[in-house]
């Protein structure tokens, strides 16, 4: 008798899984992540860094969570990603910031993990 099971597609719950099982499985880890984001924003506000373009982008992306529209993950990722489609002719050597700097910050020095890098496009 074979004990092999048909693999199910990644990220898919079995059809028989109740919607409550989805919540039971994911709620606690997601709750922890949400608290971590709140704590981070509290820290940057307490230290006067809330106007950093990355913190601003994070707060704007968080608004997507509450808008009730589908594809939140995709839309948040797009808000935080490089919107350009044309590659740079020469590498700028820029560091990855995790959020795309608005035009007003291009050329502004940004400290990232102890290193200073220019926010460039």
C-alpha cells in the first residue's frame, strides 16, 4: 500500500478547511507583526525621525490595510518599490532603502545602518 500523498499547491488550504482554521492558523503571528510595526513607529516618533521618507512610506502603505480593497500585499509592495522602468545607464551604487524616496529627497544624505548614502534615482 502506497503512503504517497498528492502534494497540494503552496499557500493553499485544503478545500475542506474552515475559514476559522485560516484565522486560527495565522492570527497570532500576524498580531505580533502588527505590534512590532506599531512599536517601531512609536520609537521613530519618540526620537524625531518620523519624517524620514521610509517612515512616511510605511505609514502610507499601512493605510492600504484598512481600505477594504483586494490585493493589499501587491499594492503595498508597489508603494514601497522603485516605480521607474528605465534602467540607470551607470550604477549609482545606491543602497537599498526599502522604500522609494520622493523626488524632494534625491541627493539628500540618509544614514542607513551606520553608513551614509545619498538617496538617488
